[in-house]
C-alpha cells in the first residue's frame, strides 16, 4: 500500500510543526513493508528519506515558488501528477486536495485553516495587514470546502471546527473526524512559588487576529490607574521551549486571539496552575473546559481584559491547581488508522 503525503505549503510555524511531528511518528512506528510513505514538501532539507522504513521524500519547490504556482498545482496540474505516482491513498496536510485525482485513490484531508469557518471578523482586502486573511476567507475557503467534499475522510482538531465544517459541507457529517493534538506532559517543568502577579505572557505571532492591540489598550487603562504590568510578547522572536515553560511558571497567560483551530498555549499553560485570561471563543472554551483558573473576556473589550489583569495584580486571582494533560493520547496513531482505513474510530 502506497501513501502519498502532501504538504508543499509548510515551511514555518504550526503547519511545519504538524508535518514534522507526523513524519516523526511515521518514521518511529512504520515497520516498512507492506506500507510505503512518500512525503511531498516544498522546501529542500525539511525531511529525509529513510529507505529501510519505506519512507521517501519528494521536493516540489517549483510549486512552493509562488501563490500562482500553488494554485496552478491545486486546480489544474496536481491531480495528474499525483495520478502518475500511482498511490493508493493521498493524505493532504495543507487544507486542500488537488483536483483531478482519479477515482479509486482514497483521499484524506487534514484541515487546520480556521479563517473561513469563523464569523467574528470579516477581513478586508483593502487593509494590507488583513489581506492574507481576507484571501483565505473569501477565495481559499470555498476551495477548502470543495476539497472536503471530494475527500473520503476529513480530520479537524476541535469540536467547533467539526461543527463548522459539517455546516459548510451541508452533507457528509459521517466522514468528519475530530482528533485533538497531543499536548505534551509538562509536569516535569512545573516549579511552584515562581508566580509574579505583575507579569503577563502572550506567545503568539503578529497576525491581525492574534489581537495584540487589545492588550495594549488594556495596558493604557491600567497605567492610568497606577498599575504597571510587565507583558512579554513573542511576536518578534521565537523563544526556546525552556523559556516558554519558565514563563508559564511565573506569568499569567493572556490569549486574546479570536481565531485558532486549537490554541496550543491554552493546552500547555493550564498544566502550571496559573491564571489564564482568554478571549471568549468556542475554541478557548473547548480547550480550557474543566480548568478552574480560566477567565474569559470579549475579544474586543479592553476594559474587561484590564479588569481581569487588575484582579491578578491586586491578588484577587491567584495560582491554582495544575490540570494534568492526557499526554500520549495517541492522536497520530488514530490519524494513521483513519488514513489507512484500518479502524472504525469514534467521531466524537
């Protein structure tokens, strides 16, 4: 059985992490024959072939070269190229499947692009900072839905994405699977007594929907009252993981983003017991369900956010009990089962 894994788009941030983690799982657990895996990437050197594991890597940097080349591949040439490799299964990690894949080839689609599924924000094509999100919302989202309709199975990370996909598909609810990402067990990094009530942490890139502006507005409101919170952003640099864990120990996590498939910091930070102040969204409510030290505010209401931050600094909100994660839940094992169609998994 030959599985073709498509992820030409991935080259940074979360998408690349998913690709590398999935490749790592296959490399560790693949016995080789009778299943072979061919990973198609867009950047040389991301992954390496492992002949003894029946793992091959193809680089299509020509497709990665531009948005036009990517669209040409997805809409016109990609299906024929895939067919020429004669796979039994195509698994796309990049939200879309090339058109024209012949019948008889099983198609599995992993969807992790949330922009078109949400209705909180209509991004503007005329705003340079929002243009990329506007394109995903207005142009790429219909292509994602068209791909989902052609797929035999679709995988999403959260219940809200599953509900949204089923809503937009209008049919095919039985082929949509929710598989949350595995959250690593960070209990070994927890150090009690490090909490600083003046310190706040927001690990996020500088995309518009990450919503740093509401924190800055809240900071001004607090300054007018004589409060001086220390806020650490990561939008201009990526912190080593050990530094992130150190911040989870001593900081209150702020998470004003109003658009995520999952929101990994929410799943990680609750293992440290410190306060988490998050925008009131479906994904945040889902990830933080059962965590006693979570607080929610309207994503566009700086007054509400400032109120929670003030309570932390005044000692009204304090560290609580860490919530252990269900580490090693086996999401990649379940994902491989669905790809290979080996099991009747629950569509929880």
